[in-house]
C-alpha cells in the first residue's frame, strides 16, 4: 500500500504542476490546486461508505477550487474533493428537490467525478478502487469498467487528446519536442528525412533546413524515440527537449 500511495503522490504532484503551468500561461484561468492537506475527511472514513484506503488518501490531498480537466478523452471532467463529494451524489442516487432516493441507481455506486453529466464511480461492494462509467440520458444506467484502479484513472488526466494509441500499456505520457539543428554528417540524408517526416518536397526541405532549429516532432515519448532513432541513424544534428502536458496542449 505504501508504494501505491507514493505513486498517487507522484500523479497528484504532476496534476498540481499542470494547473500551475496553465495559470502562468493564462493568468485569468480560475483554477487552484492547493498544496495543503484536507483535514476534514473523517466523516468519510467511518461513514456508511466503506471507502478504499487509497481513495481516502486522495480525498485528503485533492484540495481544489474551480478545477476541471479537458485532457485525455474528457470534455470537462470535474473530480470531487472531500468538500464536494456528498453534493456530487445529487441527481444520481438522490433527488434534492423531492428529498427522495433515486431507485434505479445502483446502491453501492459512489460518484467521484462527472464529465458533462457522465458519472465516474467506485463500486463500494468490491472493496477496491476500480472506476466505472456510464452515459447519462439514455433512460437507464449501463455501467462499464473504465479503469482498473484509481491510479490509472488519475494518470488518464495527464494524457493529451488523441495520443492514447502511442502510449505503452499502463503508462503515463511524457512529452517531447525534437528539433533539427543543422545539416548533420550527410545533408542529403537529412533532407530526405525532412521530406519523409514533414511531407515536404525537396525544395521545401532545403529552405527549411537553412533556418534551424526546425521542429520536426512534438508528442509522447514512444513517438519521440522512433524519430530519434532515425535521426541517430543518419547522424543528424538534433536537439531533444522534454515538455510538460500544459506546454504540449498550449503549443499544439
């Protein structure tokens, strides 16, 4: 369990760093991810809910204001912190207007996040942190397994839209940029590689090579490694730069 909590700490810090970078780039962006512990989680530990240990740990560390996630496959995902968790059940297992329990909601499902009305839930009858989801507005709830555990769910927030196919299984994304910085040992081979990677004709490749550094790749590590292997094979002059998810989304 200690190793799992350390991994959750790592992902939480990456999430916090992402929000900080967004705030630097867009100062009016109304999102805050605090760096202090939420002390008031005792009501969830000994309540009618039997929560997984790693989820209680998450609740104590995910202290946010106005934070939503439009990363990964999400449109506008809101993950509930401790202060919003009870309110987050409204409209799913409880109708606050009529003060009635909603009968067609699965008794053991706890909504921990929503994306434009689609709930992401823990099934508390399982005793683990597997995450289930379903589409709202279909007339009935048809839940499917979305993530095997809470950690995988949190890591999915750190993936830019459209890059999932390039990721190794069970891996969180790391992003890179690759630049051509000169002719390399063989200018002709460098030009041919530019034609291949950037879909340039020969004239376009020659003109582009005259104005280095030239960005030839931006994306996840797996793709960067493939391009880097080709650059090394022809002994090209290049630079590799690690960038954050926020930088990737901003520049994309």
